[in-house]
């Protein structure tokens, strides 16, 4: 971490004579790349306490998701679709509701509400651990969980509200784009007097599909990054309420360019998701060579998914917490850096 030294030594009169206060060392604002690297270094240097903080919650949750999916969700889906001529609508709705809640653990990239909400809750004690490191204090996992639990209602409500707002933005934009682009394609087809078959039709269809998929995702990520990205750190570190936390997140995110927000909250999650999928797929393929029994294969798959997810989720939480401090330093300048150097509560 880049630092500057502020010469603010003072002579403090005591019975034994003057005591010289050392010069204060304060951190400087960092580039996004530097924050990325420093977050990785922080995770390495504090790997055990940070992984304990994340694993104590995420590991049991992931194993429980795999168990519920294997014992209830997948058999219910097979039962609902076993009679293709006359499928059981009630069972299908129940199964899809289960997928919406817990996701599809067998196909890890498909998240559910629990898969999205629980990491946001765990990010609260992780942010407090990063605050301890940033203020040169010893990490106290118990105190981090204790204070996070005291604010769990505020954290859960703002996390759920943020997810619902992002879902609303994505659905509205997807619907509007689908309507507008379909209308435009209809006009183009009428003007050309054909069905746009052949290479031209394939190109137009590809552009149509990519636009509908990519544009809502980019806008939703931008909306999340500018509105809710730093709500949880603000609530637990600055002792704020729900609405003040949202306002604080918007204030901090507003101090950087939109392009930086897109880079962080649009491309980086895709990179982490791709790395997570590649690691899980590689480990699972390696396990197939061992020809383990069915139960052992299931337990090994579930454990691999849980461990890989915990490590990568821990890095993302550390990165967001470290980025939160960097944005505060950029916005509040020397005052915050002096507070951090003195070890005062932020």
C-alpha cells in the first residue's frame, strides 16, 4: 500500500520529560489495479481468519443446498416431467420455485435467491475484518460476527431490496428492448420485402440476441455498482441505518467515473464466475477418473463446489471492502487517512 509520512510530531509533557510522538504514516488513494492486487495480498496474509469468517457460514449453506437439491429438488423435477404428455403443473411450479430459492447446485453458475443473499450477509463480518486490518488491529472474528448479527435485519433488508431493484431494472430493460427491437426488425423485414433469411438473417438475429442479453446485464451492473455496492460496509463500519447506508454507497460510488464502475462490477464478476466454473469443472472431471462410489462422488462434488466458492467469494468480499476504503480516501482525503493511522473507529 502506498503511503506518505506526515511530520506531526508533538512534545507531550510528562513527569519523565517530553515524549516525542512519531510521524504519522497514512495511505494514499490507489488505482483499481492496485486495489485488486492489494486485496489478493490481504487475503493471502490473513487467509486463515478470513476463510474462517466466510467458511463458517458459506460452507454449511452450500452443503445444505446440495443435500436439499439431491434429496428433494432433482427428484421432484424428474417426477414433474416424467409424463411429457401430461406434466404435473403443480409439481413443476414447486420445483421451479425451489430453483429460484436455492439455485441449481449441480450447475453452479445458476444462482438462486439464497446463493445471492447469503454472501451479502457474510460480507458484513468480512468488511469488519478488513477494517481491523486497515486500522492495524488484530482481527476479531467473534466481535465481527457479534456486531453483524446485531445489524442482521438492516443488512438482510437492504440486500434483499437491492436484489429486487436490480431484478426490476433487468426485467424492465429486457422487456423494453425486446419490444423495441422486435418492432424495428418487423419494419426492416417489411421494407426489405423478405424474411431476411441467409447470412443477413443470421447476423441480425445474433445482434438481436446479444443486445437483449448484454445490454440489460451491463445496465443492471452499473445500477448496482452506483447504488448498492458499498451498502453493507457502510452499515457495519460506519454504524449507519439502511437508508443512510444506501445514500452513503451512492455518495462514494459517485466519486469515480462510470467506466471504472463498469470495469469493476460488470467485467470482474464475470471473470470470477468463469474462474470458479473452470476450477469446479476441472476438479469434477478429475474425480470422474477415480470412479468413486455414488455417495462419495456426491460428497466430493459438493465439497469442491463449496471450497472453491468460499475462496473466490472471500476474495470478492475483501476486494469490495478494500475498494470501499479506497473510495473513502479519495473522497475524504487526509482526514480519513489520519483516522485510520490513529486506529480510531471509522
